[in-house]
C-alpha cells in the first residue's frame, strides 16, 4: 500500500479504522492539534485542554496493529480535525494504513476503491510530561452507558458534577448537580440498588467528595461510544478525578480533571 517499511520512519496497518476513529474523537474533546510521540513499543499522546481543566493521556501499543514500524523515537504533530475527517470516510470493515512520508501523514485504504489521503504535518512541540502518580481514596467501576445516562440526568440542572462516596451503612456514590435557583438532580448507585452488574466499588479507603466539569466527561463518553464497556473513576475529597478507559480492549485512555471550587 506504500513504500517498504524500512524506508519509512513510521508505519501502522490496522485491520479496521476503529482504533484511529476512537482515538481521534477522544483527542478532539480537548485540543485541535495533536502531538504524538511514537517509538518501538507504541504511540503516546498527552495534552491539556485550553482551560487547563483537563489532562488526557493515551497509549496505543504497537502490538494492536497488524503491522507496526517505528524503530526510533519520533515526534510529530497533526491537525486532529483533518485526520478525524479522513478516518470517518473509511469503512470500518477495511484495513487502513497510516504512515509518514516526508512532511506528510498519509492514510491509505483498499476497499471498494483505493483511497489515499495526504495531510501536512505540523510543527512538533515539546512533549507534555506524564502526571506524577496520584493516590486515590475511592475507586468506582461503572458501565459507560450507565454513566452517560447518569450525566444526562444531572445535566438537566447543572454544568457541574458533584461526586460523593460514603462507606456506611453500605458503600454508595451519589452523582448530583444543582442549578443557580436550587433545583437539583441526584442519582445514587450502590451494590444493592438493582444495578450491581453495571458497577462495583473497590479499594475504598476514605469517604470522598469532589465537583468536576460535567461537559468534558460527557463529551469524552460521546466520543468513545461503544469502544469501551466500562470506565474506572478514581478520586479523593477535593482532589483530581481520573477516568480510565480501555478502548477496544487494547488502547489505554486516561482523563484527569481538576476539582472545582463551588461558591
């Protein structure tokens, strides 16, 4: 489909466009320009949103591709909206090749037609460092569909999401939002409220409470779609919230949200 791998710095061949579709959609929730760092083990992406409220960390292991070639460390940038438009044009049942040729990112697929898309790389910027390891008091695993429905309920009245997890009489978490006029939506989940197969609590050390921007979480869930069955939420009182996904059983995606001060 392209030049031999030994002549290229970077080459991936995936059995379908689904990996790139999920990754590009998730990235667009925080930035319009994506800076990637690739190496022999896979591809990394890290970025903060413009408001500095969110930090997203993605790792695509090389083994998930039918073919992966990146013998040395390589940094490159792309306009993620352009790339997403290309990927959405490709039928999900056909293999897709993504490579770098000269100063271009080249996407090629053979399906009903042979299609080749070429877009300019953008200037590579310094890499964003990974966040230091954070200790969390509470961890909650919940189905992505269930979480999306909960956020829709909370979003009726508020653009902010307040999480509160208590230990007694049983471990339970409330998702709530309050409007400026005092109208409120509160959703409570626990092991005994009839949806135990959808979520579970684990490793809870302390009761926790924090408030976070709801839109960023909702946008990310919308972008991921069916690529992940569940999400792991971890947080401590007044601290950072981490949402961890495993996309298509292979790609690790983590979203960190700073706690908001409610006045």
